C-alpha cells in the first residue's frame, strides 16, 4: 500500500515530543523519509527509533534553531545524503506567559528568536533546493493565538501573529515556483507546551476547566488530530493550498 508521501524527504524541528513528534510519525507512516531534530538529541533519537521500529525511514540530529550555522549544516546534510528536501516542518517555539508589564525585553527577544526568526532562517535555507527540484512544502507552526488574542500572553500572541503574516508573505512570493508555505495553527493540545497557560491560569485544574468550558467542542485536541493537518499540508492533498493558516482548535477561535 502506498502512502501520500512516498519518496518524499521531510525535515522536522522540535520532533522529540508533542505535535512535532506526532507529525513526524504520521508523515513516516505515509511513506516519507524523516530527518527529525530536537534541541534534545536523545528525544530526537527516540522519535527516529520509533519510526524505524514501525518499518519507516528516519534519522535524527540535535538542533538548536537559534543557531544559524547549525541550521545550514542540517539542511546541507539532508541534501548531501538524500539529494532533495520536499517538506520542512519548522515546529520549534516557546510560550512565555505575561502581559506587557510582566514580560521582560529579554523574554520578548527569546520569543521572537524562536517563534519568528528561526522559522525565517529555516525557510530561507530550503528555498533554493526546493526551487531546484521543482517545488516543496514549508509548514510553520504558529498557533490559533496567531489568529486571535489571548489575555496576558503578549509575547506569544505577538510573535504568533508575526509568524502567520510571514508565512502569507512567503506564500505570495513563491507560489509561482511551486513552493507552498502554510501555517499550522493548533489550539489546546495536551502537551507540556501548555505550561505557560497553566501557570497563567493558576494550575492544572483551572486549565482543565478552561478547556472544558471555553472550547466549543469541550476538549483538548490529540496530537494525532493535529498530525492529520500536518500530513495534509505536506502532501499533494493540499497541492493548491498556500498561505493558509490552518486552525485546528475545536472552535475556540469562533
């Protein structure tokens, strides 16, 4: 049985856990060869190992997406080993809670570095090889916070809005070259990434109550549900889709 990503090569950042891991596994299940990276080399290796154990193809590497030279080296390595790069899922990011008076300039700089600049550098690194091979798909993880405003989350909402705007600009600039850029905008998924919201809301019980009461569907998303969106954006199922902010949030944005 063939998958919708057979023969494709995909690079994923922050693939050691949560949505990044689920997306990498889902793409591998559809036949892609995965290069999974994470700040924690052990977590990246575990994801790659799980893919291989299931019969898929994967390799892993440590990557700090704040390091431009490291990004260039990882992309060059993928091209040297595989001769192409079809999908980039630039997933790494950070969530820092707080309103204007509660977030330092240094924290805002960190949010910008991970939630905007790193996506820019990664996307820039893959444009030339994707152009040379006739196209590709770039998926940037933003958030439904990039399409709405969260109380007391100035650095997060600001940088996620910027990520969505950047994706749309890149999509407009490269559509004629068949390089598609789309933003993945999940809502609440039960992963450790929600630590900022949990702190802001006053603990786990309060966060659970928010999810149950505020989200129209009344529950968290699973990482597998978000991974379906990743496969869609990575594959030819979305061949005429670019510049999309794909919101997967159970109706929270409504």
